[in-house]
């Protein structure tokens, strides 16, 4: 018949109830912590995707501006070359004298019309598009470099980047290069060292910055006045 179960006493009942309560509370706390971690991971991933999209839009906009400026430079260079060629032909070959300022509108207006016609009916936008891709893919500019992110985002970034590249490799495509880095950002001294001399001069006189080869000191207007009077 086997050994009969031990008699149920009040102490045993209380111990069983208390154990169940503590076990339920511990399980609920672990579940809450797990949910919070998953929600935090989702929010961090969403933030990283937003940063990546914002960087991509900024890079495309800057590269497009450069490409359009290059196209304008080509047209202006062609116009000036044509002006010089006509002047040389008129002065040296035809000996009818060089072009005067009154002739400028008759040459500039057709050049502007041709530029707008190329934009409206030609292949200007296709050329600008291909130039933009070349700038983004093959040229070295500050906006093509990875953007600096806080170090605490690095684990989530690595996981997101590895997952994304693994999917690209499965599709037979090349993995994307890193779009973010986690190295120490440039200090104020390094930024000012890379600026133009005029910028350093304006910073020294207008913004209360005392620049030297070793470091940069920020002083208030009162301190600057006291030093001048002393």
C-alpha cells in the first residue's frame, strides 16, 4: 500500500503558501525585467535605423549639391572659354577688335537658355545623378566617413549591422560598409586647429577665445577687460 503521506499541519500549510507567493513574485519580476529589456532593444534598434536614414539623406543631399555645382562650373567654364576664343579670333584673325561689354547680353542669354534647355529636355539630371553616386562611392569627403555614436550603442549597432549584412550575403550582394564609429570625437582644440586662420582670428576677438599652439582658453568679457587694463 506504500507509505501514507505526512499529515498536513498548519506550519506546513503556511510554508507552502509563502513559498508559492515568493515564487510567483520572483517570476513576475523576471518577466517584467525581460519585457523591459526587449522593449529597450526595440527602441534602440529603431533609433539606429532613424540615424542611418538621416545620415543617408544628408549624404545624398550634400553629394547632389556638389554634383550640381560641378555641372554649373562646367557650363561657366565653357562659356568663358567661348568668350576668350571669340575675342582672340576677332582681335588676331579678323582684326575687328575685341568684344565690348555691350555684347555680353547677346552671348550670356543664349548660354543661360541652353543651360535651362539641357535641364528641361536634356540629360542633365542623369549626369548629376551619376556624379552624385561617384561622389558617394569613390570620393573621400567628411560626410562619407562613419558618423560618431555614443559607445553604449555599439553592441546594438554591431548586432544590427551583422544581421543586415548576413541577409545581403544570402541574396548574393556585397555587405554594406560601416556607417557609424565609436571612437572619441574631435575636441574643441582639434576642431579649431583644422579651421581657417580667419576663423581662429574671429574666435579670438569676437567669441572670447584665446588661441595658442598648445590649447584654447575660454575667457569672459570681464576677464578680457581686466587683463587689458592690467
